[in-house]
């Protein structure tokens, strides 16, 4: 006789509970493996940031003793707070200027039919695909003539003219909003500006937020632009360029370098943690309508 223990014996088929467990492992094993693959480098950076410079050169993976002083020493080695302020200025203003200019442009391309709209949208696609290195020299000459090289303004001010990728992303999101809402507002006497501000923007908040987060992260992590315009003026360095310079000077002190890396990552992680819901919603709701 067999007992009802819920466990399978050799030669018998697994019970329902065992099957569910095997199915769960089969369905989530790849995701768990990918999660470990992505988290492992971050854990390694965090542990290394707590090691002494001598221990980082050994095979040890656990800090002994824990060197919390690495995080304090970073602030004494470089003007990290100033670099954070420069990055915040760059990211916030670039994002704000992009939204002010790109939202109306995307609305016009998505909701207003006018001659040449398709040609204009094609030009925006071409501009989005054009590498920034192609136009770096003539644009640098232009800003040099204006006396703004050595600062971050050549990277901030162009966003007042719109951003190709942001216009494309916002246009695709605006296309998912039924045109009946805008038509009803026009019947009630609303101007196009009122339709945009009172109807479309409130309904497009997830898409606008996702686009803003994209621009903020791009500006915060930008290295090429600051390298081109601020490399000779450390007063305007953002954290991305400052971290690269710091790593070049303190390349042998990996504990100090990793401590600064963690400090640079923290604002981005915090912002994404609080904005992840609206970010994911905006991405999933963005259509691909033409």
C-alpha cells in the first residue's frame, strides 16, 4: 500500500504540488539567471567601494575591514558637490527646454494635417539617425564664436529647438489619443493651444513623463558633450566627465573609484525608483502608428 504523503516515490509520477514547483522553476529560471547576471556587477561595485586599496588587488570578494571612509574621502579629493550641481543644472534645464519645444512640435505632427507634414517628419527621422559626431565640428565652431565654449550651455540651449528622438516618441504617443477628444474641444471653441494644454497634455502625461526621464538620464550620463565643451574648465564638469577624470587619476585605488561610482549612480537609481510606474506605463502605451 502507498501512503498519501503528497511526495512521489520512485517509479511514480510527481504530485500536483511537485509539478507546480517544477513549472515555476522552468518558467522563472531564465529570468532569475538574467537578474543575477545584471545585479552581480552592481553588488561587486558596492563591495569593492568598501575595501581598502590593498584589498582590492587581492582575490577577496568581501571587505575586511569595511572602509566607510572611502565615501568621505571622495568629497575631499574632488569637488563632487559642484559636479553634482552641474549635472543637475544640465539635466533639469535640458529636460525642461526639450519638453517646452518638443511637445508642441509632436502635437502638430500627430494631430494637425498641413502640407509637408510627412516630409518634415521624415526629416526628423533622418536627424534622429544622424550621429552627433558628424555635426560636432561645425556646431563647436558656432558656439565658440558665441563665446560659450567651456560651459554646458552649448549642450543645454539646443534643446529649445527640440530633440528629434523626443519629438518622434511624443508623436507616436499622441497618435494613440482618439482624435474625437480634440474635435470635441474645437467644436466648443478651443484654439489649438487650448486643445493641446487642456485636452492632449493631461491625457499624455505618461508619455511625456517617459520622454522627460529619457532626456534626464541621457543628460545626466552624457560624456561626449562635456568632453567636447568643458574638458578645459573643471568648474563646469558634470559627474559623468568628472568620474572619468577621477578614474584616470586614481586608477590604482579601486576602492575610492568604486565609492565615487556608487555616489554617481545613487541619484539615477532613486529617480527611476520613484518614477518607474509612470515610466513603464508611458513606454507600454506608446504606439507605433505611422
